[in-house]
């Protein structure tokens, strides 16, 4: 049987597609998945966070600590605002508000947030840091500044009937320094912080 050059080229192309589909789509994926599970099991599974044997979230994604009406719970450290989705921290709607610093709606929102945060934590409005007022660009960041954590210590300690020094120690345990010693800023992971509070108290 004589095969035309066009048919031969087509068959070569089909064989190449099948071969590379198996190599890249099956073999490579299987090897990488297996290595991930062996070497970086926790990270490969989403850095899941457990409290008393139950998965309560991920150490990489923030979450709200509110009641069914959306009001912040006093016994928990509160995260920074989130513009990801209707209720915040929606991984399928990651993003910021895209409002510029001169936007009147953003200015009004920041003013309202400053008053709410100050009242909720019983501090002067001048002590409220910027990250308590503005969302991160992804809307999923689980971190807050040490300054925002500090103004919440007394409230959390009172709600949990703990000495503030105990709460500050737990905050310190969940504080990360600059990456590589010079990148980024010192930050507190609110999700792991609240999980540790729940485990211990």
C-alpha cells in the first residue's frame, strides 16, 4: 500500500500528539504529584490547618471570623478587609477593589472602617494601622501587621479570660520576619494565630 506524503505527515503528527500527551499529561503529572506528596505533603495538599482533628482552613488563605450576621467575633483576631467576593476571602473571586487613593467611595469606606476598628478594639482612631483599613491586592492575604495585632490583644484577652501577656506570646509564635531577612515586612498570620488560640483555650 502506497501512503501519500500528506497521510504520512498526518500519522507522524498524530503519533507525536499521543506520545507527548502520555509523557507530559500522564507520566510527568504523575511523577510531580508523587514527588509532591512524598517531599512536600502538607504544601501539596493546600497547607491545610487543623484544630482538634478538623480541617478549619489553609495557612495560605485568610478568612473572616464573624458571626452569622457578619459581625466580628471579639474572641478572635480580625483579619484585614477583603474585596474578594461578596463576603471576602473568596478564592474564586480573588482581587482588590481597584479603587485609587483619591476615590471618594474608598475614602469614605476607610473613614468608616477606622471608626469601627477603633471602637471595637477600644483604642484611639490614630492607632489604627493602614492594613486594618485597606484590602490586599489579592483579597486572600491571611497576614496582618504586628501593629494591627497589638491593638487587638486586650480585646481578645478579655473575651477569652486570658492575661494579655499570654495572648502576646501566642501572637509572637505566629509572627514571621522578613523573607530572606530583607524582603517584605514582619507579619502575623491571623488564621494560624486564631487556630492556636482555639487549640490552647
